[in-house]
């Protein structure tokens, strides 16, 4: 457990050192022409299985878009056939600019749905489960789910459906672009009910 925490801290420091700022005004043009149908112009997605990007950490958006892009014909680090086609049209500057635009938008506010799930999800979020080697989610994503650049995304207000889907992908190993398998190792130790509880709890965080 101690080694996991040290690794998380080292990854955070490394990511902060690599931060780069895009041009939000240019990013708006990209959002208006390419991204709005799934993610909304202001980052509020109309589709529960697609993420809200409003107020998401720009460096995290950059990482995910870059991971979805095939470079020199190699398979992308994060498999997403739809997004791979989209990011193929974007330059490195485009990616940083659209990330800056969405990062500058007001965060989406949402609500949890199930009181029992919220209680179980809150315990995992705040305290984790040390016996199973599950660290508190708040240690990386922040007490209120606002995230920490650039590896740990904002989760507050995110669609319950999307968060649950991504945790399941980490658990199954079909999403594997997490540094040093951190999220895969954690998700593999969670039951499906715990994943649902965490997803419901984070939706209402603010």
C-alpha cells in the first residue's frame, strides 16, 4: 500500500512538470466543428456513455486524446475506434487547444441516485479498503472529485453510466493506458456493486 502511494505521488510530480497550455479560443473552433455532437460545445455531453468534458483537467484531456491517436501506424494506447478516427484529424496544437477550451468551461453539476450506493461509494472514496490494497479514491482525484493534473481526472458531476463503464473497462483490462496499471489493479479488486456505488457517489460530488 505504501509503495502504491509513493508511486502515485511520483507520477503526479512528473505530470505537473510536463504541463503545456493551449489556446482556448482556437479550441472553441474545434469544439464547434468536431466535438460538440458528443461532448457539447461547453463540455456537457448529451449522451450518458460519453463523458462531460466541462472543467476537465486540460492535461488529462491531452493525454487521453494523444493515447487514442495512432502514431506511425502503431495501435493507439487507448482503444476507441470512434475517437481514433476523430483525433487522426487533429494536430498536436489542436489537441492542446481544444483541451484548454473544455478545461475553461464551468463544471457540470449532477446528483447521486441511490442512498445505499452513495453510502458504500463514499466509504471507498474517503477511506478505501486497506485490507484489499484499495487506496482512497480521494487521494488521487481530490476530496471533492476535482482531480489532480494530469493523470487523475475530474470525476465530480460525471455521468454515473460513463464512470461505471470506464471502471469496468479497467477491471477487464480492455482499457490499459493507465500508468503502471494503477487503475487496473485497483478496479480488479472491486466488485461490480462497488463500482456502481463509486460511480453513483462521484456523480454527486461537488
